[in-house]
């Protein structure tokens, strides 16, 4: 990843632990930045993310065969999310997908664009498409807050009528469905990143760091690939069914697992929000074990842990369904876990997925058996 030039902006502070240090972590007061994102508008440097662009007349029909989402007839100006799964239905890639003019833009996790572009390139065969890893060409800035529209107007940027639209000078602008209050992503030419930062600042956006964005993301129960997922994660476990997976589309790699779990069973784990008792202690890193309160049996893993301006210390965690009880107590990394932060954790009841009853396929099997 390329070090963002905005780390040299006035007041920018990088991560002290070295993680996510390619973009500013904050500008002096992460909590104030979070509050500003809920009351006004902030601009956040997310230029560590990757960009893959697919063009060519077959782009939609071809991507439809490879992605978990229905994109064969994705209208120009529309956006969605999509996954690439392995043959066992486990998540390999997650992409925020936008169809703008004659191209499909895939916004992906930092460090994954080359691998995704490489996979897509291998699957071209005779399809008339062009796949380009455009990470070195474009960078991402996010505007978050109820005054986002005002900032865009002052900056001379037209809000797209749909989900996404072209950005004058190159790139795209797209609406984000979260966090509450309004948000927009701008994919801008990487060479113009500093200029765009200054333009949005001049239009009224307050600078905010990556820490503020992550806190808002965790509170919105939005997972990140590689942090809140592991090599065994299937879409049902982290809430990507619906947002990134279409349950009635045609064949794609991993569809059998998606269909089987949706119709006949339930996912073995589920993502929940944990309230931590870490206080001023270091937050547990991704992968820290989640244990039962009694007996210390491992039942899950911590993903992203943050300090939220209202919720306190919280974390997304993948936990076995049998161990999840709304308001129930778990334990995060007891003394036996080297490097862990010991302490109790409480499951946020609002994060527990509702019980939708018996899966339709299982109910049908029972009816057939009388």
C-alpha cells in the first residue's frame, strides 16, 4: 500500500501501533471527530483501499457469472455489494460495486485488488471485457454526516440521482447506505487526492481520521473482510445475505453452500456486537479468542474493536450461534491467551439476528415425511 500524502496534513496523526498507518488515524480528538460525523460533515481519508475497474460490452453478463450478486441487468447509476466465494461458499473477496457510464467499479479492501483482478483475468476466456487494477490511479475519500449534501454543493460536486455517478475530472461519486445521517464516497484521481481534500475542507467538511470511521462502521454492524471474517466465513454469518448475495440468481461458485444454509440449516456462527470491559486498557486485536463465561471454552473470535463516543469500548465478533444470548456474558481472552486483554464482554441485544423460524427447506422436508 502507498503511504497517503494526507499523513502530512496539518494535525494528522498515524496509528501508534503501526496498523492502518497508511492513512491518518485521527486529527487530535477521535471522539470529537465521531461526534462531528453525526452532527455536521467530516471528510475521511480511506485511500488505502483498492480499486478494480471492469469495462467492455460483456462486463455485466460476465461478472454475473462470477459474483454472488445479481448484476446482469444492473442499471447505469446503480450500485450494490458483491462477493467472490470459493467452491465451499467461503468468502474470498468483498466489493462495493458501482455501474457508472461504461464501467463497473469495484471498491475492495486494502491489499486485495491485485488478487481480485488476477482472478477475474483468469476467468475472462472469450468474454469481451477488460479488467484493470486501478489502485494506483484512484483513491477513496468518504464524506459522512447530515450536512454531506451541503458540502458537495459547495464543492461543486453533483449528488448522483441514483446510487452512483461520474465525477468531473475522473472517478465516481456514490451514496453509502450507512452510517445513519448520510454518507458519500468519492473515488478521485490519486494524483489529485490532496487537492480534493483541500476542496472538501474548504467546502465545510471537518477532517476526521480512520479511527472515527471504524467506530461508526462497527456501530453500524458492517463487517470488513479479513478483520471481521476469517478463512471459514460464509456470507450468512456476517449479514451479507441480501446486501451482497442474491438468493435466486443463477449459478456461481459457492452457490451450493449459500442455498443449502438458506434453505436447510443455519450458519454455525453469527456476528454480534460485544460491549467490552477494557476501560483504558489496550483493545483486543483481531483474532483474539472469545470464551464462555463459565469454563473458558473458546466459542469465537474478535474482529474489529473500537472506542465509540457513545457505546464505549465495543467489538464485532464471530461467535458460535449456540453461545449467543442477547445480553449474555462472554469472556474476551483470559489469562491463558498470550497477549490477550482479559475481561468480560456482554452481547448487545440489538445486534443478535432475529430468529426467523425453521428454514423453508427443512419445513418442506418434514411435510414430505408426514
